[in-house]
C-alpha cells in the first residue's frame, strides 16, 4: 500500500459536494482562501464543490480539516438584520429568535469585503400543520427526513431493515404530491409538473444507491424535477408550448402571473426560499449561484411580485413579507387542481423498463458498430490499385504508317497488272550489256 493510499484511508470520508459548499460558507471562507490554504487553484476548489473531482492525499486531509463542522455550542440571541456579508457566510436568523434593535447589527465576518446591502428577509414561520412535510398536498414546505436511513437513536435489535424499494416508496409517498404542486408554481403547466416529478423519481430509482446516502434525498429529487421542468426544449413540444389557464380568483391570478413573468432563475430562487423554506446558502447551492447572487435574485423577485400584490408591499418588515408570501404560495398551490402522480410501483417499473430499453439500445448500437467495422475490414482492398487515367484527345500526331486502304485507281492498276502478268514471260532474267 502506498503512502497516499494510507493517508486517504486515515482521513474521514468527505461530505457530498453540496454539503462541502455549505460548510465552507458557514465558516465564512471564500474559494480563494480555501485554495490558498490547500495549495490549489480556485477552479479546483469549485470542481470539488460541484462533484466533478475529489481531493486526494495530503490535499484531501487539509480540505477535510478545513471544512470540518465545529462542535455544537449554545448559541446566543443575535439580531434579525442580516447584511450581504452575513449572507455570504451562510447566516440566516430564525423566526423564533428574540429580535434586537436594528441599530446594533451583527458584526460582519472579516473574510469578505462586500458592501453593505439592504436587510435580507427573515425565515418564514413554520407551517401550521406540524405533521405536514414536503410531500403533503398542502403545498410547498420543508423536506422530510431521509427515509430508510437510521435515526440518531440506536436501532432496535429486532427491528426489520427497510428494503430499497420500501425506502423509495416512502420517499415518493411523502414528497411526490407536494413536489408536483411546487413544480406547477414553477412552470404554470400541470401536465409538465407531473411529468417532471415522475421523471425525477425515475432517475432517482436508477441512481438509488447514490440518492439513498445523500444528505437530503428529497432535495436531490426536487433539484432533478426543477431542472427537467425548466428545460427550454419543452417550448418545442406542442403540449407544453403555452401555460395552462390561470386561476379565476383575482388575488391568486395576480400572484400566478407575477411568478410566470419572473425569469426562471429568479422564480426558482423565490420558490425555494419563500415556498419550500430553504435557507439562503442551500438555495444558492441548489440554483448553482453564489450566496450574494441568490440574495440579490430573491430581493429583486420579491420587489417584482410586490408590485402586483399590494398587501405584500404594505408589509412592515421583511419577515412579515416572507411569511405572507409563504402563505400566498401555499394557498395558490392548494387551490389549483394538479394531476396526481402515478403510484410508486409504476414509477419504479417505468424506470427499470427505460433503463432496460436504453441498455438494449446501447448493446444493439455497439453490435451494429462491430458489424459495420467487420464488413468494412472484409471488403476493403488489401493493396493499392492505381486508378486508370481517363482518355484524352491528342492532336498533332502523323498518320499511321503501313498499308492503307486502296483507292479506286489503285484497285484498277492492281487488276491491270495481274492481267498482263499472265501473257508475259514467267521469269525475267537480267542481262549484262
């Protein structure tokens, strides 16, 4: 065993790429600072956080130590005003913390030099129904716990272990109905929302070993559904070219039109933060943007929606505006009739059938390629044959020598000679004189 292999075995396993970015931002570290500490470039750190590559050897140990989470300590009350610096660090105040005067904002971390920005919105209050999860029919809310994953408490000795199919069915039953409503708010198309969610779960079942150990399986499926629903190629399909009819109620219709008028990235950021209830770093990671950029998109989207809805513009604080927008989004999702997704077993069967079909298509393609290659090798010439030059008309060549065709005069003379030869001497003898 080499030294690098021994060092990698001694280092604890790294978290998922999304978790690496969250831990870095939680410690107020920029990509440049992490790159300087580990001894790599900024592009390398970004590839580690996107999952394209993974650190090895000594750099892996330094990176794991740098982003290792700090032990839990008792937190004291902090002000509810968050600046752009705190947003870049991943901070978001909870709604249940005691508020302090706005004149004493939190000290900005020394790792960033961003200018001061208007206060970011506070966290929306939790849903009134404590048992409602991300998959309930009440609309968007926080994602549930990972199904099939053991809890913090020790597992009972006689408890039956959950199979992959049962864990998938549990995740599907919890998250699929609510995720269809969320996707409907994102696209404005009911059929596309159902298709996107089912396609995301089919992809999750194909990659279930990866999804089952993810920190947030519901977030994995949600990101896949959002990416599929927001694909611009759907505009070429006749069934999804235009959005469905808006709600008839004026208030819900104004909110529906305001959402669809937003750019896709702004609409997704607003839905994740105010609808689903993610914090700012998680929203930035899922939208593949920096935390300050996600904060700017969120405030711009809120301002655009507030122009259509007077009650949002009249809110006294960002927290009240966030809570009101959360309720309005949930009410719009619950009021609209969206199609019910297929049963989990049908989704699993469809995923397996598609995977089997693609496998057969790949095998058939490889076999066809091998056959064409063999036929080419069999029929291809084994030596070089010089091509025959095309004929060309040549001028200036003298007439061909030798006997030519006799003319009429020549034929007459030949006949005359042949006749005279019969009456003359048979042999001529030369004589000397």
